[in-house]
């Protein structure tokens, strides 16, 4: 070996290491010494350090003053229905949306019940999202590969998260079927592997489409290639989720499981219209989505670019409101027996064992000798908080003045979780960690409906708050 050749990179490496360690802004020896000098542990500190190292943080931070029996009475509560389980998937938005629809059906028919197939709608959700990605790649095909929007499509070609807007667009386009007609598959319950494989294929297809665009190939040829690519995605979905039915026979049942009426043949769209109340019924246009985002101006409408499930569908559009306005609409709908799609930063201050969310459940500050002082707006803008999980709002407990004390949601983590599958939330927790609520039009005051129809401000999907509910 040439000694000079060996020594030169060695010397350069030492020099670069020294430069990196001394660069302004790094942790210098003096800074480290200052930090270490402040760590003079008392006997109590040592005992606390040992306890934290050997135990779950939540166990030690649990506020015993807030660990008493939970009041499970609610002055306003909708009819109970069976609890669903999304298993190891990010489909909470779909489970919550379909829970709202079956609650509406039960309320309208008074005695009939129905369980919708999540697998059926999920099949088309994944197919439509694959098309959204591929068409997005075509639309941005002349941009460089490191363009922010191009990277948006390639970074996450396919997800199983979403919002109620997806339920509306998908159901209006493909209809619904009962759960008995298309049951859950292993890959519907456990989405990660199939999503990973299809995402990899979509990235490969995306590169091929970009090459076609950049070569100036005709639109007809590009569309034909995209259709062939989606045929491969369809096959992968067919193998992992199942084949969606085109016709089926179904008999409605009451709450006891007894058949009511005769069996009838349906298409998915015919069934959808029947459970919604008529052939001219659809979800889009019957609701508004409201949001509490204290970073932005209230009483204004915002639209999230590319935050939709179908390319030809609706972007997520919402009216930003103070929590007082949101709560009043929620209370009005619940009093009328309506369940509501809602979403939260569910992991914050959540006592999973008791199924109870409250801002005083844990005292992390005292445990670590500090404070956690950011408000809701600051948590959002720094990616510390945002909507992570959708659940179905079903009940509220009001005081004598009509103000909310606590709320209850149906979760989709199975009937054995929390409060028999439900979560109870204090009002102070809800105000800090609730973000989205879907409100039927009849419960929206005239001034808010007018505001909801104003031209929206367009915001980008990279915004900290606009993560799909999972």
C-alpha cells in the first residue's frame, strides 16, 4: 500500500472532524461541562432517576388526584350501537364515517340496523388514491424530481388514512354494501405490507409516466399506460382485500337480528340510496366540516390542496371556528339524536386503561422538574399536536346552564377497549385536543353556513395540521 495515499485521507479526516466539532452552533466542551455541572443529584433525585429508568413514564406521572371513579352519566346520549374494530389499520376515518351513517339509518328507520362493509369501500379508496398519485405525477411531469409537489406524490403514494370527505366521495361514487356481503380480509385489517408493496409499484410506475411526459408522448398513450398500471394495482387489491360485489341479495334485520321484510337484490349504489333515504340522496352537499385551528383567522374557509381521496373528488374544505361555536353545533345535533364524525389528537393525556381523556390525567412537568407550556396554536405550528384519530361523537353531559362538562365517543378499537369500546373526554381536554367535526347542514346557523360558502383560502398539504386521520 502507498503510505502517502493512506496518510492523506487520514489527515484530512482528522482535520474535518476538528472543524465539525468546533463549528459555531455545535455542543462545545465548555457547553457540555456547563450542562454536567447543573446535574448535581440529591438523594431524592437519584431515587427518582432509578424509578423512571425502571418504570413506564405514564405510570409514574399519573395524577392520583384525578384517578377516581369516572362519572359515566350523560344528559344527552344517542342510541347505542355495536362497537367496531379497525385492527392494525389506519382506517379510523372510514369506521367513524360509516358509524355515523349506520346511526343515521337506525334513527330514520327506528328499528332496523345495518353494518356496512369497510373492506368494500377500502378497496376503492386504495384504487382511487393510486390513481390520484399517478395522475398527480403526470400533472407535474415537467417539474424536476426534487420539486416539492413531485416529492409529495412519491413520498407517500398510498395511505390508509383519510377524512370524512373521503367517505362522502367514495360512497357517492361506488355505493355501499353490507358487511355480510364483503367481510374483512387479513390485509384489510393489517394494511402495512400490502400498502408497502403497492406503494413501491406506484413509485416505479410514476417514474415511467414522468419519462413519457418528458418525452412528449401523446395524452392518449399516457392515459392508456396509466390504465394498465392501475389494472396491476386492481389485481393486488383484489388478492389482498377481495373482489367487490356488483350485485347481492340482502334482508334487513332489527336490533334482535330478526329479519324484517323479504330479501331483495341490490347493486351497491341501490343499497346506498336505500339506506340514505332515496334514489336522489347523496352525502356531498349535506354537511360542512369545521375545524378549530387557533393559528388562523376564525370564520374563514380553508381548502387543502390534494387532500382528497379521488382525483375527481373534493379537496378537504373546512370552516375555521372557535370551540364555543363548534360545541354549540355538536350539542344541537346530539340532542336531535345524530352521531357525528370528529377527530382528535387522541394520544395526548389519554388514560387508555380507563378510557378517559383529561388534561389532568398526568403530571409530566412535576416528574421531570419542568413545565410543558405551549398553547394549542403553538403545539400545532411546531408539529407537537394535530389530528391523529377519528371517532364518532355520541354523547354530551351538560350542567344546569347548558354548558358541556364531558363528552363521549364511539371508538374503533374493539368493544373491550376503554369504556366498553367508548372514550369519555372532559370538556377541557376536548377544547385542547379536538380538531375536526362534521356537522349536518340543518344544525349550522345561517351566519356560519354563509361563511362556509365563501371562497376558501388554499393551504398546502405539508401544513402541520393536515395529516390524515388514522
